[in-house]
């Protein structure tokens, strides 16, 4: 059988089948299309202002590494004039985060970007190793998600930056939509589907340029660009509810490759239907604060997707496919033509004013509909961080941790060498008092 040529340039041999639409492309055309799509997302969503300082949430994983690489490339190619800085959070997980931070440090050198590392221990007085030792592995991601989100904002404030970008991809957004549908949580769905989030209670806004990029294509991009990233997943990552939603979405993707983007778009349409009373009048759907469950991306846990090795398996398959390319046999199958003006699923492309398939964007509650509680953003009375409660989630969690932490001392007093000479130190879990009189 003749070789399969690239669907775009029709010159080079096709080496990649795009997971998004099964289009066959050569290496250079795939990389170019990936970058163009990210650029289009940035421009259409008006994510950046010329000359703006941007902090890239960098964990050393595939998503944040690809994000940093693409933003550097597009910044130079399209003259965004952005000042890019890497911002990393050290959760204090030995054998995992310390290794991934070494990758981030190499990335900072490779991309010529400044790097700021902020640790849980300096912000909260706790590392995640200590938190897990205290509360166990069940529920530890709740602590980490809350701490991490606040740490990113505080790190940005230290740098004097008011815009943080994170590596959330289309798979992450689809999982969030599915989770909130299964929970029947429409208000949270409205907050979590936005590509740009901010609040009047905070100067820091967040954006997700990879919102419409498939996770598999991010891996392909990193592989073919030979990017340096850390692929081991967090040792404390549990099999969470998000993992169940992901399994369902992956099963749908096998049947219909466009399922991921279909779910994301559906979530955006449903977000428009949220009654106005649910959202703080000082903000809008695109400026609401996202719950920690939707914002914990970049931690390298893959949101509880698997127990590890997922990226290594995919990289191995890519290497095997490249090695066996000489034995490739191309089989062409007849394709079904689609009439102009219609999508492959039969929906007319003219339905709805903004591609919403005719869904109404009215936010007026129906007669008899229960009035949902309004969220009003304010500031935590203790730390000043944005919160809809008097005490933010981070301070509440820290209060519980600190109450459980024993506060005892070793006191040694000696009365012969000098009156009142005392040595005192804090020791966790041990109470000893010793005194000697000469």
C-alpha cells in the first residue's frame, strides 16, 4: 500500500494521528497546528494584555512544561511582549516534589525565565508529608488543593504579578463538567468552565490557555519537541471521584473522539443558564472564584487519575510506533461526506447565535423555581485571602491541624552556673521536663 501523506502539507509522510479528530499529519504540521490553536484561543479569549507580566504555574509535569514552551514560542513569534516568570509550589513531598522541582529549575534555564519557588512550610508551617502523617492519605488532596491555590496567589503577590496561567487542559475541564453534572451542582459548573477567572476580592486573575487542547496531544507535543518534563505522579494521589469521571469520558472518547470537546462546549452552554442570583453581582460567570477541586491542576497528581506510569506507557508506545514505521501498511476506507452547513452529528451549524445549538442564555429563574443562595466574596478575617466565609478554607484546615499538633517543651534549668539560665525547645509528640540543682 502507498504511504499516507500529511493531510495538511501533502508532502511529508504522516506520522501522527490527532486524537481530537483522527487527522493524519506529519511531525512539523502537527506541532504547527497545535501552536496555532493555542494562539487562537489566547487571541479569541483576550487572555493577555501587551507587556503584561505573567506567572506560569510550573510543576515540572507535561502540562505546565508544554504551556511554558508554547507561551515562549508564541510570545516571540507574535510579539505578545509578555514578561514570563515560572512560579512553582513546593508542597514538601520527599521523593516526589523535590525531584520535580529539579526539572522546573532546568526548564527555567532552558527557557531563560526567572523562577520563584514558594513552599508550604514557609506559608503554613506544614509540609504535605506532615499533613499526611497527621490526617492520613484519605482526604489529603483537600488540604493540598486549598493550600496550593492560595500559595499560587501569594507567590504571585510576592512577584508583584496579577495574572497566573495554569496548565488545565480539555480533559480536565471535561472531567469537571461531568463531576458537577453527576452531583447536580450547576453553580459550581458555571464557575469551573471559564477560561479566565478572577474576583473583586483578589488582584490575581487566572487563565488556562490549554483549555481546548487534548491531554494526548499535549503528550505528543512534548514528545516530538523533546521537552524535559517530570512524568511521575504524586505518591499521595488517591483514586478520587474525578478518576471515575475520567474513566467515563475516556470510554466515550473511544467511541466518539470529539466527546471531550463536546462535553466542554456543553458545559459552557449550561453555564449561561445559571440564574443571576447564584453569582456575586460584583463579578460574572467568567470572573468567579473556582473551587479548589477544579483549581488543583499542576500538582502532578493527575487529579487521582491513576496510580502512576501513565505517561511512561504512552512514551513507550510512541517509541515503539516510531521504530516500527518501516513495517507500516496503509489501508484506506471510504469516508462519509457531510453536507455544508451541518456538523457530522447532524446539528445545523446555524443553530444558536454563538454556537450554542439554540440554547437560551436567559438567567431569569422560572416561576416556582427555588431561589439559590448568593455567594458574596470577601476576605478572610485571619489571613486576608479571598473567601465567601469569615474564615477561609486554608485557615479552617490549619486550625484543625494545629489543634492536633502537640505543643510541648523540653526545659532544662541549671542553678549553679548562673541564675535563670534556661534552654527551651519545642518537640512534637514528646513531653520531658528535667531540672538539676547543684
